[in-house]
């Protein structure tokens, strides 16, 4: 489980969030949505213990699998070597990876569907390839908690789809507590059970995807009219997406 209990974070006179409480248990996935500057990344940092709380408490395991928004280039390291870095917290300051750590990293690459990236140089990978390697690194920690900061940012549509499909597969295993931030409510529809909305006025509301991903709530969240549209899924099944009113064109 990971969560916050009546937690607040402030920078000087500016309070990013105040008295926020929520828990994500193992077996659930939560998407966090909010406008730019509202504090989504700071919230994740507070959950992970990187950002001190002004008040309240956090609940988190000692080790969590974390995928930051931008994966820095690891010069001359292979994909497998980057994933092995996920075992570092278990090795101690001067520990060296063992055969068991390498096996755990290889298994994580299998889970992420990224075995083909094991021998490639990380600094020469595409953005989508790096994201798969970083997700594998998070899995290699062995933690039951996975935290993703905008996992599809800067990815093309194909890589966004692959990343969301992986997040949904991990969700459906029900072995993890998963939290991810996003700007797109359709990502919550694709890969989350629950949603936390960080409203522009300073309030936060959370609930199920069905309750939170609604045009009225999202219109208030983003300050733009939202609407449902019917689409065909990849297998031809009927699905719904939610879009801003400015999307699309009128029928001629």
C-alpha cells in the first residue's frame, strides 16, 4: 500500500496541497490528473519520501519502483545494466550485483516485453524503448508499489499505446499498487481503477474511474468543455473516449 494521511506540502507561502488523504492498496491502480503547476510531481515525490511534508504522514514501503518523467541517458550502459540498477537499493553502498540480481533484471525485462533491448545501448535508444527499460528497472526492485510520473510524456501515439497496454497488464495482475500521473483522462480509462483529481482551486477529490472521469468534473479541472465520444477499439469493440470540445471537426 502507498498513500498519504492529512498531508500538506508548502513552498514558503505557497501551499501546493493541504490535508490530502488517500490510499492505494496492492491490487489497485490510481491515475492522478490535474492542470500544469498543480503539484502532481510534487505529490509523487512526497509519496516516495523525496519531498518533506509540512504536515501529515505518508504510508509507503521502504522500496518502491519509480519511473521518473524523463529518463536521463546512462552513457554506454546496456538496457540490462540499467535494469540491474533497480536492484541497487538491495545491494548496499559497496555491493555488487549477483547472478540472482541479473536473473531478476532479466525477468523484469520479460515482464515489460523488452527482452530485445537487453543488449542495446540505453543512450542510443528511442524514447519509447527507454520507457520500457525504465519500467523494467522499476519491476526489478521487487517492490509491490510502482509509481510513474507521466509515463507517456514525449512518446508518440504508438509508444503511448504500448506503455498503456503494459500498465494495464500490470494492473490486471493485481500484484501491485500502481500510481501514475497523466494529463489525458483517457489514460485513466485505459489503465486505472481509481482517479485523484487535483482541482485548480486547491481541492482534491478521488474515487472510481466511473465517478471521476465525467465531463462535468473534467471541465472544472481543465477549464474547457469536455464530452464523450463513441469509438471502435483495436478489436472492433465499441468503446467511449472523453475529449475536449475543441477536438474533432463538425460533420459536413
